[in-house]
């Protein structure tokens, strides 16, 4: 996905002759749509999204979508979830049930859902474009993934509203600060800036790949074979707003 985005950003690269790629995870697929939405609208022949095609169509049309079967999918816009308590309850119930069917214990399934809905709250509070936000999840045997994204002001512009960070100019540093507990755009509210705690603490035992992207940087945490989860920040092609992807696997 990164290679595709870099190639498109550089220009002068034709999609003709690109090798066929199979989308097997909603994280890279939806991030590609987030960074290059026009690409998905063209239904590129080189990208086979298979069972995830209806999910992409739902995101493009902003229509709530659920599928249950061998694979479980769900999508809802941030504002619809905020406006409709019944939809919010239904969405969280379906996500929790999908996680349990993927092999997660009930307590871990609850934490997964809590982490996703906490990030949903961040869209409403910080993006300044909540109508662009959404949550999507996918569950297969032994894996649960969710994406929470918006096309709002992004982390750098958000943090700079706090006088403490007014001079901040680097999106990578802003992303690292935003993911550190206690940092927020709200200078006079010390209890803010705790929205990522459910991911880093509650999901520490089950998270396999976590990726956050804003402006021209991404920060990733990928579990190593020895169980460590090192984090690294790297520069990426510019993308709007904030994109978060979490992939978890159940404890064996």
C-alpha cells in the first residue's frame, strides 16, 4: 500500500501493467482508499478485494453495512453512530460477537469494542469534520481488525491549538505526542489526552499490528516473534485527517 501511494504521489506512473495484488486485510485496503479515494472509485483491475468489495462500496456510499458468515464485516459513519443510540448499540454488539467468533474471550472482545468506540469519540471531539469519519471492522478465524478514520484537520493542526504545541511543525512528532498519554489540544483540561489508553494497555496482550497515520507520517507497532511490540515512526505520502488500524489475534 505504501509503495502504491508513493508511486502515485510521484506521478508519471501508469497503473497499466501493475502486478495483481490481493487485499487480505481491511487495514491496508481502507488506508489506500483513505489516501487515494479516486483509485477505489475506478475499481482498479490490479487490485482484487474479493469479499471486501461490498465494504468499500458501503464506505463510498456512506451506507451502514453488516455481513455475517465465514467473514464478518461492519461499517457505520461516525455521525450516524452518534445520532442513533440503537445503531451504536447494534454496531458494538455485532463487533463484539464477531470478535468472540474469531476466538477472543468475552473480556478481550469487550476491550476491542471499547478501543474502537473510544477512537470514534476522538473523531467527534477532534477532527472538526466528524461527518467524514467512520468505523469499520472485519473478523476472520483467529483475527479481528478495525479501522477508525476521518478526513478532518489531522493531528498536527489539532495539537497546535494547545499553546504548548503552537510552534510544532513536524507531523511525525505530533503523531508521537498525540499517542502519548496526557497530550491533547485542550490546554486547560488535564484529564484529556487519554483516548489511546484502551489500545496500548487494554489490548497489550492481543494486539498484533497497530498503525496510525496523519498528514505525512505513520506510527506503527508490530508484535515481534519474542512478544515485544516496538514502535516506529516513518514518513509517508500526505493523507488527510487521521487513520487508525488495529489488528488483534486471540491468545492461544
